[in-house]
């Protein structure tokens, strides 16, 4: 199943951790999120897993919009 992140925004007070992040993770492919410390990698993964709420944007698993779906109903894991 593909995972599509579109226009993801997450702010913590005066700090913007994600600024309009968009990316499609294709189904059946291994993907990696790489970048320097503090660039938003963990924030993005926590948003995909449902452990934090985006301020703007959407997350889709296949054809299903899971942006507002709680983590226990997403069928994901994060270690």
C-alpha cells in the first residue's frame, strides 16, 4: 500500500518542524527518510504513525485518508 503525505505542516510554538512536506512512498518499495539532526525526520514518521496531529496537510494510506485516524486504528508500528 502506498503512503502519501501532502502539504504536512507541524509547528511547536515558534518552531516549524514540518513546512509543507509532500512525498509519496510507493507500495512494495523500501524507503528511507534521511537528513541532518533536527530536520523533521522523526516528526514526519510520528505523524505518519498517528502519534502527533498535523497543523495542516493530509496523510493517505492507499485510497484512505488517515489524517484524523488514531494510531491504534492505522495498523502501523514505530520503533
